[in-house]
C-alpha cells in the first residue's frame, strides 16, 4: 500500500506517486535510496514521482469538473491548482471553514443532506491516490458552490414554485464564488454569504426560540371555545391564560376568570397577529392562538428563504408592501417612518397581487383610470353587451384617441379579445383610483393608489382589488414621499389636487419598492409577528423545501 500523509481533518494525501506499480516498487525497497544510487539521481526520481502525481491530480480535477462548464473553466484558468486539498495552512483553513459551515447548514433552513458533509469526510479520510485526491478536490468545490448559492440566493427558484412571484434571483458563477474564497479569509467569506439584513438575523433568533419551545413541549393545550371575553370563566379561560403565558403575552397567573390582565394580553397578541385589537378572543383570535409552534417555525424557515430572494441592497429608504399584512410602509434605515393599511388583490384567479421589486418614480394626482383590457373583457364588456348605457361614468375611445358615442358601437360584435376600443374613467372623487396613484412602471400593471371605497379598510382581511394595492391614507403617503424634496410637501400636493387636472409629480430620488409576502415578520426591538397565509403561497414553498430535504426534525436534532 502507498505511504500516506495526513493533512488534518481526515484528509489523506498519497505521496508515493500515481502508479500502483511504482508505489509497490518504492515500498519494496527496504534500504535508503541514497545508499543505492547517487543523491542527484534520487532527487530526479523524486521530482519525476512528484510530476507524475501532479499530472494525475490535474487530470482527475479536469475530468471531475468537466460536467460543469463554469467549474471546469475555473480550474482550467487556475492551472488545476488545489483550492482545498493542498498541504498549506490556507488549504486547511478553507476545509475547516467549509466543514463548519456545512455542519450549520440546517440552522439556515437548508437541506443539509444535499451537501453530504459526512460523505465528504469519509472520502477525505480514505484517499489512496492522486486521482482520488483530485476527485475529492472537485467534490469539495461542488459542496461549497451548492451551499454558497443556496444560502445566498435561496434553495428554490421562486417562479417555479409560485407563478405570481416575479423575482429573478441571480445565482453567482462558480469562478466568482471560488475566487472570492481564495482571495479572502475563508471563515469571513462563508459568514458573509447569508443575507446580511437585520430581518434575517431576527428570523434566525426567532427560529432558535421556537426550536427551544418545541423541545420543551410547545405552548400547551389548545383553547377549545367559540368566543371568550371579559367576564368569561372556566376551563377554556384557563387554557387561554396558559397559552398566553407560554407565548410570552402574560405573566404567570392563577386566575380562571377573563380579567383585565388577560384582556390586555389578548390585545397585545391581536396586535402582533394583524387582528382587530378588541380584546375579545373570537374565532380569528383563537385560531391564531391555537397555531402550533411547529407551524410557526415553518413560517420562519419560509421567511428566511424568501429573504434570500430579495435584492441584497433594499435601499436606505424603501417602501415595503407586505401582502399578508395588508400594509404599506416607508422604511428608513430599518425604522418604519410611515405605515398605512392596504387592500390587496382578491384570492381569485389572476387577481392575486404579484411579488416583485421595482423603483417608485412618480405620482399622478387626479389620475385617469385606463381600464386594463383584462378588466374590460372580464367585467365591463359583458355589462355593455347587456346594456350599452351601463357604467355611464366610463368613456370609450378609438385608436386615435377620439371619444365615441356608445350608440355608435355594436358591443355584441366583439369578444374580450377583439374589442378594439379603450375605456377610461376621467378624474373625479368617484374614480376607481381615487385622487392619486403612485407609479413604479412595470409589465404587471401594478401600482399603489387611493380608492373611494374607504369602508373596506375596516375589514380585518382585505383582499378586494384586481391586483393593485389600495392605500387607506394615500395623501399622507404622498406627503411622506414628497418631504424628501419639498419644503412644503402638503402644499405641493394640494396645489396639484386642487387644480382638478391630471398632474404628474416626479420623485427626484426614486424609491425602491418591494412587494413581499411574509407570514413571519420581525420588528426591531419587538416580538416576532405572524399573519395568515392568505394566498396559500407559503404552504407551497414549504412543501417545495421539504422535497429538497428541509425538515423541522433536522433543525431540532
């Protein structure tokens, strides 16, 4: 057997040459080589053995990397030099950092089995030739690339799981990732791969908290009741009390009566779960209270995956629309500086609001509503076919922009696909867009806007639109945006509003906007919050993650 040299962490490097026959002959010689042949000749033989070994290593690397064009190009460009399997301290540091990161992969909600840390260790411990060394070299690179891309860009491709997630998440090329590793401190490079956002860090902390709670038995018995309110008493109130204590909303108590302390705890719980804060434990509040910590942990793991899909740079100032929270916020340096309720798309067909990021560029005061063709076909054409005078607040225009009389159009001659006219609603207090819309031009025709239907904001669950986002306080939202460029933002806005004319106001500094979908939300200095999976998207993502090997059992083991 060839003489072997340990490189640490179980990696074995064969030093007797690449030819089995040569190795056998070398081992068969029991006397020092120098006593048989001159020293110069011995040195030449050693050099030849080293050269043969290096050639075998490079050939093995080339063959093992050949199936991956990017990886093959990297090794070719670097002369097939070892990244991981050399004898120097830097190679040991890289191996150690990678193995440590793979050991912690499940902490990020990643499919740890995909990177096969145990298999890598076994292969490293049993290297018997330069060829095997080259194959392990490439195996380590593949594990690193898989891990790096997963923890940085996500395990899943968003649009393949949920069509309405319109995010293209770049997965970095092999050469860039490996070059970054070779040029920097390995541990620092690996630590910098996950999202470096406060949200991701807070989600990690919440994951740890939930795992601990689960290991300790969870939150106790579910609350079996239809409705509990101040003055209620009995076993259901005791269960409610215990559940609130376990979830951190109530100090330990022996009361069996729904008193003021329980009411305050219920209100705090409701606020953290997007519910009406009436202090009454009705159906929606009890349903949220009875959700298991395992289900909440799933939401956190999905939220971590979703965080990996967002742009690395969100913007010091940005707009965040969380569809599950029915809210729109302006965030400045991780601090919410403006917040308003929102209405999102109905949970029906193609009405669901998509998820994507863009830049808000301008607002239009006193907007004209250009009715989307999909809405014309679905809603208005059937009405006009039944009654040409229906929806009299709308106006009809030909391709040249001329307004047409309804009496001149045979609506029954057209289908939704062939209807050749544009339908618009001029500016007014009853305009479907209200009095202002906020534009971040995109191919999905999504924007934020006012609405005359103010009563809908009183609902707890607010999915009523055709896809766009309606704001409860659009004027105040406009003031907050204009404050960055106007000494009198309210005056500037109302000057345009009072004109009655459609007016565009450009934002001098475009503001990044992110339409997201999070059932697990964190707040700086506060408790994690949770929302319902209104479109069922997180359930789809969780199932897809499970198929890759992500599991709560792996996280808790």
